[in-house]
């Protein structure tokens, strides 16, 4: 992805999730994806899919169970 495309995606996600410190950074030697950060924390990868001129993006975020809060009290 080029810097213009990354900037557009970043602006969209910041607005969609109301998170101004969300950033997207290009990946070395990869032109079909970029890394997504919340502050300094890596949270996932966004992939670019160009199928016959129809461009779409897939955001993949892995969540580890150990990172989840304890179950709320019933």
C-alpha cells in the first residue's frame, strides 16, 4: 500500500472508532498489507484485496484470552 492509501485508511478507522491515536504503518517488503497500532501497541494487520479492480480491505485482529478481563459478576 502506498502512503496515500495508508493515510486514507488511517483517517477512516480513526473516525469510525473515534480513536485518534490509531495509526497504520507500512510493512517492509509487503505491498498488500499494513500494520495497525493503538498508540505503541500492535493490534493487527489490514490486508488489501484487489479483485478485478474492486478494492476492499480486511482488518485482522487477534485477541488472546489472557488479555481479556475476568468474567463480570452475575
